[in-house]
């Protein structure tokens, strides 16, 4: 990797976002945006240099919100520009669609998701809303015609057509089931967009759904183990304490280079692993588990796939790795802040 890039890391414990410049094998922290209470998710509009960050708020006079920040790529500085209040609770995942003119969000604590138009960086009133238990993530198709909301509490993926007016219309029954008690959490679409992959929190699996590109409908096709069988983890459960119970605690999922592997993180063992993906889209068990930052809730791969940056909720550093297939080589650890839990390239 030769091009320098900006990397943003949310530090929920410090209520901040760190901005790093990545140049080859080195991470340099160039700016820290503070005062973003409990921030744990954000989405980046690279064309407009805008960052949409979810914050939890601290009191009645500071409700949960999505804060729009402008990004100066030269200095890394983030400057607050506007604020969209969330009276029904903070969001756990934010995604952009329609070329950055619309925003999708999912709320774990509020059991709701929505879509809203954006005008000049300002989020307007939502045009569509869904209700599922403990929604954890949402992603659109690249053409902006469909949106997928993942419900950890209801063990399903909500599937919706996104109208020209940004309305949400159920596709078929409106849901694609996940195995009972699996706790689907985060998802990715492959580049062909004929498959969706979901990481589960409680069963520690990668679920493979075939996707109809015309209708947007999903169908569960295969699943693979993504946790270390030698770790002796109990199956996780909703409302359970994964630390006290030494239980499965799956977190994040991202494609590696050429989509030959799906990288996943597991928090009870603080490991990263790569699940092989066959040419037909079938996913296979992770066989190698790599220790990483304590309690790795979030990580990201570079656009070229040759670098991975992982953050840990119980760490004040992020780890930078070189990626070679399913292997990682640690290059550097860099100070970021408390409770680091979300990482994205800008």
C-alpha cells in the first residue's frame, strides 16, 4: 500500500473521533474531535467530505443525535456542522445511499430503523421507518433500490424496497429468517450483490444469503462457524453476560481482497479470523484465529485489502496489520482513546 489515506476511529469511552493518516506501514494521529458523547458509529460521505456520527447524548438537555461534521482532508480536522435529534434513542449503525443524498440508520436500544433525505449535509425528516427488536445494522444495495435491516432480537434480516420518494416497502414477507437464537448483527454485500453475509453475535456464525438482484429478496443458503472451537465458549444469549458466561460474542464482518475471505471479529476471545468464500458464494469455517485488540467490536480493511485496522473496546490503541490471504502481520499499534469501537477509511 503506497497511497496515504485518512482513517477515522470512534472512541466511545472518550466521546471522541480520532483521525489518523495512514502512509504505508505508519499511522499518525492528526486530529481528535471531542464532545461526541458516547459515539460508536459513523458514516462518511467521501465526495462531500462529511461525516455523520451517532452520539448517545448525556442528559435531557442533550438527547441522542446524529451530528454532521465537515472533514478537512489536509489537516484531518472535523468541524460540527449540524445536528439531527433522535428522541426515540441513539443509533447503532448509519449508512448512506443515493450518492450521499439519503441516510439509513438502525437503533438497537430504540428497536427502530429509518431512512431520511439529506440536503447540504443536513438530515431532514425521515420518510420511512421500520420496527424490529434490537436492530443492529443496515446497508443499502449500491443502486439505492433496496435496504436491509438486521434485527438481533428477532433473528431476521428485514428486506425493503427503497422508493423514489425514499419510502420503505417490504420485499415479499418483508423478512428473511436467521437461525433461532443466533443473534444476527452486522452484514456485508458482495460486489456482484447476489449474496449477503451476516455475522451472528450469539452463535458465532457467518450466514450466507443468496440475493435476487431484481426483487431484492434474500434466501438463506449456507452458514459457517466463525469462533474458535478450542476456546470452549458457551453459546451466547440475549440479555446474557458474555464475559461472565465466557460466551460467544461475535461482532464485525468485512470482505478481504478479491472477496476470497470474510474477516470477522469475536470479542470473548479477542480474535480476528477469515472465513473462506467459494466461487459459488458458499462460506466455510474459519480455521485460524489471530489475537488482536481486547474486545474487538470494530475493524476495517483498506480499499485495496492489503491493510487491516482493528479497534478494541477494552483498549486505548488500534492495531495496523498487513494482510496476506488469511494471515495478518502486525505493523504498528497507535494510541487512539478509550472504548475504541468503530473504524472506517475516509
